[in-house]
C-alpha cells in the first residue's frame, strides 16, 4: 500500500516493484437521481483515507464482443450510472516533486461501449519502463452520455459524456501534481471515438488550458448537428412513451435505457458500428476550426482499418444498407458494384471512413500547429486474428500489452516486442517534449 497526501485527503494505492497504481478515484459527483441528465459536476467531498485499489463500476452499455477478445483477465464488470472514476499509474518511486509528463487516455467504442478497466488500456508495462504518468477514466455512454436531453426537458443538459471528459481533465489539472505529475504537460490520447472526443474538447474554450499535446488514433471527428440531435431525442422520447409510458424519466432503470437504445438502433438498421446514433453535438460553444491551437499533434491510422468491421463474406452489409449508412454519414454514396464483396466493403470503409477524413484532419491541423503522422501496419498473416492491421489492433502495442495477442494463440516474436517498444518510446518522447525525431510519415510494422 502506498499513500499520497492530497488536498482532497489521503489516497491509498497499490505499490508494485516498478509502478504504483491508484484505481477508482471519483472525479465527479455521481450522476444519479436529480443529476442523471445533468452535466458533470466536480467531486467536492473530502476523501478521508480513500482506498484506491479497485476499479470503479463501468458505464451503462450494451454487450460488446471486442471487450472479451481484448481482455486477458476473465472479469465480470459491474455496470452503474455511478461510474465517474479515474485511475492513475506512475513509475514506482515517483514523488510529488518529479513533475512527470502526464498522458490521459480516452477510450473509444462508438460512444456506446468502453471503459477504463479493460486490460487493453492498462499501462502498467509502459509506466514501468518510462518516466510518464498515465491516467484513464470512465465517461457516460450511449443515450445517457450523448442524447440531447435538453430537447426532452429544458432543465436537462446535452453532451453529458463530453462534460465528464472535461471534468476528468480538470481533475488532472488540479490534482495530478500530488502524484508527481506536471499539470502543464498533459497529453490527451484517444482511439476512435476517444480521438474524436479529444478533437471536440480541443474546440471548446473550457479545455484549452488543460491539454498541451494530443495523440489521435484512428478517428476524425464527425459532429452531430443540433438538428439531428433534436430528431434523435424526439425519436427516443417517442420510444419511451411507447414502451414505458407510466415511468418517469428519472425512474427508468439502466435496463430500460438500454432497451430504448436497442429499439432506436432497430429504427436505423444494421451499420456494423459505422453509424453513431449518439455523438458529440455541435453548438455555438465550440469553435469551427483549429486556428487557436498551438499544441503539437500526433495522428495515427492503421493500414487496414475497415477489416474489423467486415471480417468475411457472411459479415457483409447488404449493399443498399451500406449505401444508406454512407449517406447518413455524409459520405459520397458508393455504387453497388463497388461494395458487393467483403474485400470491397473493407477497402471502402478503410478509405472513406478513415484514411481520407484523417488526411483532411491532418492537413487542417498542420496549417496551424506541428503535426506528425504515422501508420500502424503490423500484422501476422499466419494467424487468423491478426492477418491485417485493423482498427484497434494498435492499442495493445502502445501500452505494451502484447500478452493480449498471445492469449489467442499468437506466438510472439522479438520483432513484435520491438514494434511495441518503438511505439512506446515515440509516445514517451512526444509526451515529454512535444516533438518526434522524424518528419516523414512513419510506418510501424
């Protein structure tokens, strides 16, 4: 057990030979009861001898097969609306005078799934080898996090999940120095919906002084317009009146909310995760461009992003539905002849949902700030689960969690570890200095 004295009270964590970890620290008042549909509010109660040795409950969410695949530990995660907690990993022996750079990781999951207790996001190997502190946290998901509740009741808020994220970054800014971190050297790092969230935060003035570098993995933000968010809220309200007419909104159980989300998904049809029913809502609070940014950015894509969405011929979307989803995403609608086979659909997704938007984002950012770009192209064609460098496969490499790959029968080679070490070193250098020792587009393979 290790003790950190903070202005909130003493926080007790676990001490390991090469790292310390503090789990389940509340950063916001639990969003329950009257606060269920309100923006996050900073946790203000004193933490007297808070035992930070267990992850907090995970956000309310539907099942997700990727969670079990990218998790070595067979664990049942308790879901709760009281989920706004964060976790801190630091090198063993860190003191409050060290002022180490801090990485705050924002998980992805289409704004519907994800949580900070997954093995894939555990940075213990990374922190044990590098002088960096890593923070992970939970934020509200799905309708509870990203529905426009203000359209249902003017006293309620919208972008609740984003408000959670802002609150977490504010907590880091205010308190990470007690753990040996530098509040003025914070790197926001996120994958997919996590990367999109960071882009949204960077467009909000409330977050400008909380983030000093950004690492964006496999995600270019596509805002939800306010008009679309209004339509989605009206649909949700109609579904509620149909299925649970006698239950007040604040009395709906988490399962009731998940049921309504499932019904709303049926209204739009299958999308293979390519269409976000819930996402950050664009309002006048957010700037329209990155001209104000003066922070360095690392942008990374995987070589075959789309392969995770269409794994085989039996997983293809009906071409007509594929077209509808592309149109609702504001993309040029492909001709049916371009999206008949699994290979065609995978390639189209990779190009139009990821590589082109990411290239546009990179160009926009590089106009105003220092920007580095890279592609994760590692694969093992001899193994069916890792035959291509698909969306999310890079994440275990950033934090050195290659045992996740080995758990599915992959025999790890020295080269695999070398790729991960290279990525971790670049991440460390970027977090420490805001620079990288290469100018051209780098390939991790």
